C-alpha cells in the first residue's frame, strides 16, 4: 500500500512537469504575439475559472468544496504565487527556457528547509542528497563564471523563493482543503489581480494565432496545480519537491526542439546528475516505506 502511494506521487508529479512545460511554451508564444504578461496571466486565470465553473454546473456536489475556508492562508498563497508567477512568466521572454527552469531549482532547497521547520517533516539523508545533487546539476548546466550572466536571472531567483512559500502553504491547505477548492480560489483571487494591469476586454481581442497557446496556458495552468496539489496530498513535501528537478532536462529538450536553443554537453551532464539524485531518493523512499509497513 505504501509503495502504491509513492507511485501516485511520481505520477502526479509527471503530470505537473508536463503541464509546466506546456505553460512555458504557451506563455512565450502569447508574448511573441504581442500580449503583455498581465494579459497572459488574465487568460490563464480566466480559462481556468471558466473550466471550473462548467464543472460546478455539471457536478453540483463540487460546490461544497468552494465554501470560503482558511481565506487568510488562501490570500497569502495566491498573492505570493501571483507575484512569483509574474516574475517567472516575464523571465521566459528574456532567457532560454532551460536557464529559467534550472534557476528555479533554488526553490526546492528552500522548500525542503522550510518543510522541516514549518511542517515538521523529517530530512532523511537521501532527501538531503537529492537536493544537493540537484543543485550541483543546476550549477553544471549554468556554468557560473564561464557563461555570461543575464540580470534577468534575478527575476527567476525571486520567483523561486516565492514558489517555495507557495509550496509550503499548499501543503498546509491540503490538510483541510480539497484540491478543487484550492484551485478554484486560486483562479478567483488571481483573475482580478491580472485584470488590474491589462485590457479588461483582452478575451475579445484575441487573434486566431492566440487561440491555441491561450488554451494551452489556461488548461496547463489548471492541471499543473491540480497535479501538484494531489502530489502533496499523497506524500511529504521533501519527497514531492525533488522530483521537480526533472523539469530542467525536459524543458531543455523542448527549447531545443521548438526554438533551436542550444542543447550542449553541460545540459546533458547536469541532467544526469539530477536524475541520479532523483533515482537515489526514490529507491531510498521505497525501502523506507517497505520497512515501515513490515
């Protein structure tokens, strides 16, 4: 049973990683199509809210999950997440995709430490090791001191710290809130924030070339948080977060395939280090849960 639970964490994280990749490509396509970051995020929240409202109509029993609960924590989570998301989306228009996703991996180190402090989760040697190997892999990919540094990288670093706070608040919310409720209030709170800085009629000004990436950013924004919330529900933050390291090699391939971004030996070497850490941690987690259930 415990091993099955671990498999669920991995599968939910795979869904989250694929969703984040689709969202990154969609944001870049919409930005190149002339839309501002505020407008892109408005589309993201608007599409998500539309899908959620349709689900509420089709399945009225879901309405019980949308009752206002723990709203201060919901506002904190979504305020920090929105600011982080804005920095992240803006960086996607200024940096290679692999660099953006790699720099994000300062976030799991913060999250693992905050999880021990705030969630009282245990920091096992393998969980600590996967964080260390993940950061080493990121350093190999970025080659600090060798490659030129782009000041826009600070946007990603700021987003990474904000995402760490979002991770912890999400874990706290899953203790009492349903995944549907968490995502519903995310869309409700973040849509007005986006409309403050964008054209309120942005949805009526979309061109044909905007339709597919608009759907992509809306659906992927929804499924990424659905998968992430369920991953946290199934396992500890210090297990879920290190799996996020797989995002770097995945997006590097996406950047190479869609935008001709360089895929060099350092990216591949860093990816191997990251994967080695993830596999080590998964093996240790399987052994640990089997020992606990025996």
